[in-house]
């Protein structure tokens, strides 16, 4: 099975939606439900060591 890793999600914040959108994004369940509705599997990765490895080796 093949997987693609998406590390960035772009969200447009405007003055009229900033407060509601900020609250919505802080609840990880909302993001999972949005992904599910879009046929995207959302996996929360708390492995900071792996993140540091990626930044160190891929972003320099």
C-alpha cells in the first residue's frame, strides 16, 4: 500500500471568520471529520524526534 504525507494545510483567515476558524482548528476532531468527508485519512503524529530528523535532513 502506498501513502502520501501531507504536512501543510492552507486555511484562509479573514477578519470575519478569524475567531470561529481559530477555535475550529484547535479541535483536532474537526480536522479529522473534515478529512473524512474529503476521503483523506488524518493521522496525528506526535513523534517530534522524527520531525527533527526531517527538518535536519530535508530542509537544509
